[in-house]
């Protein structure tokens, strides 16, 4: 049996920041130190994402306004995409615009039909500073766009218009921890 590293196995689960926390509205700072602290952050992010049963998690969502996110997300063909990106930039988002269900670990228990492109390309670095380019389609493209939004201080609810946004915000106010 071959043993391989499981992301998050050595990380600690951190508390999630929720809608209303200022850090979620703060654009992320570029990472300049690609050392052990960054590796620990990435491990903690994987552990937190798995504990919350998410498919992606931005550093903002654990109170760190840095340009880092992790993912373990299938595409529409059920191909699993697992990884992390440091200082990512959404360089392409194109194809068909689809409205699909979208939720967020920082707005737990709620989701809304959100429009996203069905193809996305993100470029960034690994935690070791190596350049990386990730292309996603379908559900995975949605995930990449969602996490990039977090790093710019935006949430999926900001993409909703009119009654959809009002409905989600009304539901959130009823459920939000006090």
C-alpha cells in the first residue's frame, strides 16, 4: 500500500469568520514569505475546510487577510481537483454564464443561484513559491472564481441582485449568531 501525504492531516481547525466580520471585506495582502508559517497556514486551511465540509477556503475565512486559498473540488465530470494557490490572479473567466447554487462557509446554511462563467483560469504560486496555473470548468470553475472573490474582499452575496440578495440577507439576519 502506497502512503501519501493528506493535506490538512497536520493542521489545526480554526474558527471560521462569518458574514459581517470586517476581514471578509478586506482585500488580501500579497504573500512575500514562502516559509514554514505559510505551510502551517495552508495545512490549517485544509483542516478547517475539511472539518466544515467545504470544497474551498480562503485565508480570509479564518481571519487571515492574505492572498491564499485551498480547494478540494470536483468538476462537472467528477474529476477531483486538490490544491492550493498563493497570490492567485483570475486571468481568464469565460464560456457560458450559468446560474447555479452557491453557498459559502462564511454564510453557513444558505445558498442562492449565482451567475458564474463555466471556465476559469487562475495563476499563482505554490507555498514553495513555484509558479502554477490552474484551469477549471463547471463546478470547479465556480469554486476558483468564488475563492478569488474572497481574496478581493467580496462574497457571493455581492453578486446577487434584487430579490435574491434581499432574500439571502434576510435569512442571514434571522440565523446569524449574536
